[in-house]
C-alpha cells in the first residue's frame, strides 16, 4: 500500500466519524432536549385528559364530528392519531427514545468531561492566574502550612505541589447531574418496556361468575407471557357500602384466583384503593353495575333474568329488565332499579307504575304474583400488567437522589507562595455568599496567626 492509498483510506474513515460527531452534537443540543421534553409533556397531558383505552362507541359519543371539540378534535382524528392510547403509539415511543439519546449524548459530551475537569489537580504556578478568579487576594505573609489545616477542617481535600496548593470540596455536586440523567434514562426505559411488554384489559363480571382475561384493550408485542393462560378469577361476591344519606361509600369484590381445574390459589377482597396482585397482573376495582335479578312468578321456580343499563337523559344510572307473566311470553312487566340498596320499581303491561318492592317482597300485578328475591351486582375490573413499573420506580429514586446531590456546592481554592507573598483565591458553582464568608473567615484566622494581612 502506498502513502497516497493510506491517506485516502484515512480520509474515507474520518468522514463517517466527522458526521457521527456532528450528529451527536446536534442531538446533545440543549434546545432540542427542551423541545422534546415539552412535546412529551404535552402529549402526556393529552393522555391524561383524553380517556384512554375506551370503546369505539365511547369516542363516537363523546367526540362527535359535529360539533367537533375545539373545532377539529373528532373521534376520527383522535383514533387516527392514536390519542386513545397515547403512551403506546410509535411516535410517542420515538419521542422517548430521541429524548433518551439526547440525554445520553449530553452526559458523555458535557457532564462527564465537566466531572473529569473538576477531578484534575489544577495547580496555579503564576500570580496572574489568580486574576481570572472572582474571589482572590494577595497576602503579605502566610504559608502553605498555615492554610492547609484550615481548609482540611472545613472538609476540603487538599493537594500540594512545591509552593502551590489545590483544594476541592463537594465533587458530589458534579456527579449529581449525571445521576439525574441516569435516573431519567431509567424512567424512560421503564416506560418503553412497560408499553412493549404490558397489557390492559377490562371486564364486567356478574357476582358468582368466573372468567379468563380476554377483553384486552391494549397489549404490547411482548406481553403474551403475562396474559393469564392457566389461571383465572372467580367473583365470589360483589357488594356496595352506602352512607346514611344513600350515597356510595365504597364497593368491594371478593375475588379468588383459580387454576383451570377450579382450585383456589389465592383469595382477597379488593376495593377502589386496594387491588389484587398475582403473578405480575393487578386487578383494580373500577366500576359496578346491576347484572341480574332473581324472581318468581306465582309458584314457578325461581329464575334469574339479566338486567341492562338503560339510556337516560338525566344524571344517574338506571338498570331494567322485562319479566314475562304469560307462558307464551306475550305479556310482561318491567322492573327498574337505580342501585343495589334493594328498592325496585314495577311497571305493569301498559307501562304504568304499579308498585315499589324490595328483595323478599311480593306484589300482585296484572293477575299474577311477582316475588323479587335479590338483585345481582356486576363488578367492573381493570386488569393491568406493567413490568416497567419497578424500573420506573428505580429511575425515580435515582432522579431524586441526583437532584439532592446536585444541590451540593462544588468549591475550589488555590494557593501560591511566590515573590515574597501568598496568593489565595477560589470559586464555587453556587452559594456564592456563603463561600465568600468562608474565605473571609479563613483569612481572619490567618490574620490571627499572623499579625498583618494585606488584601
């Protein structure tokens, strides 16, 4: 290989490196990081304001085409942009990756070099070097032996080289920003991993029934191993506690984890603030309804009929069912209920209000005796698996620790014995007033040891 060939090869290899350095410089730009952070914050807020993971009919009802919310936000726009599942869209995950790359580049191009610069032993050997310090003075008398103990007492680590000293304190303050960046990166990794490997499901289950997790709303490409296959949930009982005024105080579900053979593996009663956790899957109590009623016509066997929520204009919820009173089902009465407290309204075949009943009561209507035994509630469960949560918590812990570390002041002091005088100066990155007072106190103690100091 000739010299010209070697030069050409070097130039060929250096061009990609130059492009890579230029790209890293762009990614590490502070303005870019701020823009990315603002975009992430805006879309995160939209994911909080806009209901996530609801049904198509929900979005069509709440975000109609006319009138469109804010003049443009319709259910079609919302679904097209993925605003119904913001945190798992490709563009939101791309923003997280790009922001993470920006933080990583900033860490290696700025924070780590700044830490290395502080860790270097920097000795001043010329008096003019003290001119660039914001706080510096020349003493008519003084010595390295007198200043070193005073700085050591104040927590400074002191190095000496011939007639110069260098003292440093609070290097942890330079490590803090790096820890903050690491914490944010771990939080981002946890969020991305949770989106890729977790799932979200919802179920409305009648009290006394069992179910497998099937109504999955969102699922990451690596979530299959977490979706329960060899176990399910049985709702042993659902009930509601009411206040003396008739308002809902709390609703509960007595749940059992059962295997495919029906064997109980775990049992727990959950409420709104206390979910059930099993094998990385969490079952939250989120809603409720009335799913059925036990009734009897004359001396017939007790039967169970389903109840459905009825569309009403006024506030509140109403569930109803139709109960046949003829063997050929040609006639029937209607039964309505607002809650599980037990009071139900009975309407005759003409739609007129006939009576109000409670569980265990019987009423004569249209020539038959209707006895209502009980209302059966349905529990609304949100089922979620997010393997990224422990990673996110770890990142938040590091983030908080890094922020606290960053508040530590990094202080540096230089001393030089030269030309019959003693030069002393220093700087700090924060708490400037406290640092100045500390230097003045050191000078005062030197003044006590030596009879004269010229500032």
